[in-house]
């Protein structure tokens, strides 16, 4: 079996690349040569800009694939480009969409592949929906062999998943925990969420590769473990060996006072909603899919890696100061109202 991964070294895809190699697939990657030192032996890397179609065509000349997997396609023009490049060159094209595309606000916390797609809060999600619509139209009209995959919050050893963070990611929230400072949690921390470690995601994903029953279908791939945000942040604090000092702020207020962080999209349009994923459709095709890395273990894997790799520790003084300013203003308001 021969696979081409567009990207292949990212937060979701690196685990897939490694498992494919271990499972005996012939694996090709198209990217700009990032993280090549971490790749297993035998991986074929085509160093190219995926947006340069002539360059990509030279790199894949004479090749056909059982599966082409798109991990970095975010807008319709990018999947239209892939359609031009890989039509007739692959038996299956797998597009990574997003569970954030599901209708917000949700009419039910139980989410399946049949849940309506609509997200007025987040342009990222609307673009994913438009990509899905283009690809499914090509499937219906021309038989283009597409499979849609919708991940939710997938993380790896280099990332500690958070709800509220700044432009540099999770690290500044870790620092606030370590320093005993209050940490902002959206809402009251009781909404439900699902975290999936990338090694578990890879099992579900690879089970769809080369599977003809997956053509023309959409699948969500997530852990079966559902947690509250209080449990998520508390588990991170436990792993750090610190006491969590949560500071609860509504998602709408965070979106209003932090437009630079796009909380209207990432919170109101996604993480502020209670979500429970129904994975029966996936498991009917991939019965081996299960949670082998629960969050309390996965977050320790991530923290062990991050704390020993300074390059993962991206300071964000702007976000830190913003948190202090917002919390301070709210505390002053409380005092003025007493």
C-alpha cells in the first residue's frame, strides 16, 4: 500500500506517518522538509511547496497512490488545487476537516456525522465546511474518491491542550500555574470536552486508509473519554504538582475583551459547547479504535516532553499581561458593586 501525506510531520499527522511506516506502508510526504530528523527510515520526502503545482507534479511524476491525505488544507482553493493535482492519481483522497464545523449552538451534546454543519462564529470552520462541500460535489458528479475525517481536539507530546490561551499557545498558561497565578477558564468549567492523543487518532485514521467502504463518507475520530474543563485543567495542575487557581469568565465576555485572540471562534464557536462524540460509525469500520492514552496519561507525556525541550516553551508576556489586566478589572468591578 502506498500513501502520500500532504504535511505528514504535524501535531496530528506525525503519529500517522510513524505508524504507517511501522505497518509496512510505502510512505511519501510533501512538505518543506520540517522535522525530518524525527521521521523513521524509509520515508520518501518530496520537498516542495504544495501551492506550486508544477513543482509538485515534477515530484510525483509517474507515481500513483492508494491514499492521498491532506492535513494542511484550510480553504476551498487549496482542495481545488488538490483535486487538480491528484485526480486520477489516487484511489482515495482523505481530507482532514474539523469537528468545529458542526452546528453551533448545538441542539444536542451528542454529536454524530449526521449532525448539521454550520458555524456562524468561526471562519475557520466555515472554510472547512466549504472544502467538504466542494469535495463531496466532485464525488457525486465525477466519482472523485473522497473520505472526510473530522478530528476534534487532538494533541501530541509537544502540546498541552488548553481552552483559553494566547497567540503563542499553551506555555504561558503553564507558567501561570507554576507561579500560582489565577488561570482563566471559560464559563464555569463544567462544559464537556474531548481530548484525543495523536497515537490513538492514528489508529482510527489508518483504519480508513485504503478502505473502499470509507469512500464518499465522513467520519469523526476522537477519544471516547469525555471530561469537563475543570477536570482538564485540574489534571494538568496535578501533573505539574501545583495547585490550580481557576478564574471563571464567560466566553462571550472573553470574546468581547479579547478580539485579538478570536475567542468568538475558538470558544463560542467550539470549546464552550458541551460535546459528546458518537464514534459508532468509525468503529464499525475500524473495530480496533479505542482510547489507549487517557488524558491523565497523555498530558504527563506532553509535559515531560515540553519541560525537557526549551524550544516548546514559548513565552507570551502580552497574553500574561492581558490576563492580569482582565482579572484585575473584574475584581475591581466586584468590589465596586459590594
